C-alpha cells in the first residue's frame, strides 16, 4: 500500500512539473512573440517612412524615362535581302553581342540565316546563296571560308569589334573581305593602306532590349559604379582615387582589381573576378547615380596586339550602354566622342583623377542637373545609337 501511495505521489509531482514547464514555456513564447511582433512593427514603420518616398521617386523617374523613350521610336523599313550572319561563336562575353546583332538583323531583312565561326560556313553559303555574308569579329574564323565564298560570287563583309587592340591579327584578315567595317576611326587609314578598297567606320551601339531604363533592385543601388577589367593604365588611374572611392557608396565589378596598390581598403566594394551578363550590368547601371567609363588605353600592356601603336579615338561600346540606361555617365574624353554626345549636356567627361573626383562630388549634390543630363543622354542613345541604327547604316552602305 505504501509503495502504491508513493508511486501516486511521484506521478502527481511529475504532472505538476510538466504543467508548470508548459505554462512557463507558453509564457516565454508569448513574450518572444510579443517581442518579434514589436520588431516587425518597427521595421514596417521604418520601411513605410523610408521606402515609400524612395519607391515613389524611383517609379516617377522610371515613368519619365518610358515617356521619353516613346519619342525616340522611328520605324525602319525591312530590306528584301537574304543575309548570312556569321556570329563569333566565342562564347561569353561575346555571346550577348552575337545575340543582339542576330536579333536586330532579324527585324531589318527579309531573310536571315544565322551561323557561327565554328560551322562549315562556306558550305552553308554555297547551299543557300545569300546576298551577303556578314562576319562579326572574325578573329577565330578560318579565312578559307571567306575566300571560298568570294570564289562562288558571294559578297562578304567583316565588322571588327576590338580595334585597334588586335590589329596585328586583323591586318592579315581584312584584305580577304569585300567590305570592312571597324568601330575605330583611326583604323580606316590602317586598312586602306593594307589594300582594302572599301573600309567604313561603324562604332558599336546599345541593345535596347537589355540596356534601357529599369527600376533596379535596392541591392543594386549605389552612388558610384564602375564595371570593367583592371588593365594596367586603369589601375594607375584608380590608384589615385582609391581612398576617395573607399569613402563613398561605390561598387566595382571585374577581373584583376587585386592589382590596386591599396586593394585592401577598397576590397569590400569590389566584386572581384565577376563577369556580369548584360541584364545584370544594365541593372547595376540603372541602380547607380553615376557610372564611370574609362576607355582602354591603346598601348596598355595587358592582352594587346597593337604593335603598330594605332591610337584610339572612338567611344567604346560601354559608352552607349551606360547612357542607354538613363544614368549619368562620367567618361574619359576621346576625340571622336563629340560626334556622338554633347559634353556637359548629354554626357560628362573628365581628364584627370582630380577632375573625376570633383565632378562626382558636384553631381552627387546637384540631383536635378544629374538627372537632366542622364535623361538627355538616354534620349540621344535611343534615337541615334542603337544596333538597329548601326545595322541600318551598314545595310544602306552594302545595298545603297
């Protein structure tokens, strides 16, 4: 009997202990829930206070851009011709350019056949008999295909995309084509002296499907942005402004930036070794108040095949892509830039590290001027400097 009574007492005590623990646990959970609710309430109020005006500002700006974009719409007629487009076939980062030009050509010609430099192009051309074969870049394309197409009476054209940095290579290719297009103005004379009778200046452009105004995510919003590789001349320039950029809301993306003399102080602002696709690049441009553009030096030691020392005066493709995103572009000046944009009206230039810093400071504190220049740059780009405009110009030269 005593054992049974003792057992009942133990069970009773256990039940009481479990009940007490449950009550304490529920009470603690209620306190935790209450604390979490309070934190969520504070976060909500902060988001409402700061997020609403920021979202309204971004939405209003995006709406203005869309309105201006409609003013740039100019229909281009379709030519009743058959084009064989030979893409680079080199993969990223050239693949977005292959796709942009193929997609644009599709809307400009009656018939388009797309292939790339890894395919039996001469055989394809012999079978389909295009009116013209347009080769992009051509550095990895067997020139025997070009010679065979010309033997068959098929016209050929090349568009060099990296002049003057690979002219040691392109010099042996250009004379095999009927028509030569180059993105660098100074290379016209270079190819003519080699014996090319028909050489044309045709810079790169922006592809509006990718590079256009977008309402970028908050994670991609910064005051200052630079996207590109750290060639040695760029490194020397950025060494002069590393401390300044480290003190700002800066984002840099690209390869070789560990070359900076004071890399550690800027390291947390650099996405090192990243190749961004066009959509993410465009989002970074859209999310930045100021995007720095710095052209590659014609005599830089990194991957340079320009033993002739041909100077570069034409704007790089990034010039058009940045401005197409309706962000303020701060670029180093090139001689031919004025034929594409009006400085201080549609684009802003700098000539030294000190001038770049001064202009960044100025436009970060003069919002209306910054936005006005960015808007005018976007308008000029979409009106005059898209791949539709460039390829229409090319086709008008080939088929006047």
